[in-house]
C-alpha cells in the first residue's frame, strides 16, 4: 500500500524535471522534508500535513506550474490508495 511517502516521492520526481535538483531540494527542505542521495524521503512516515505544507511552499515560491506538473499522477495514486489530498492537489 502506498502512503504519503510515495506521494511525496512522486512529487519530488516530477519537480526534478520541472524545477531541477537544487530548487526541488530547497523547497523540500523549506517544507521540513529532506531527500536522500537516491531522492527518497528518509525517516518516519510523513502525513497529510507534510503534503499540504510542501504543496503550499511550491505554489508560493513557483506558482501553479509545479502543482499542475504533478497534480494528475498524484491525484490518481491518492485515489487508488484512499488517501486524502490537500486543497491545491484536489
């Protein structure tokens, strides 16, 4: 079963193609998350609040393009796993 970790890692993967490595890592850091060298989230299982904070940071810093770039795949995965999404990803 996929969880919020999987959703966040999917967002990281998409943002690497949109924003690039430096900006993606920076916005994850600002949201209180970190990506390891293999671009995975280490540590405890993140939750809905982590996803909300990250999407708000992405939108505030870079506008709607990063959100649009990951919205559809994140929405599909969340629906298939029964996971709630924050407002910006609905």
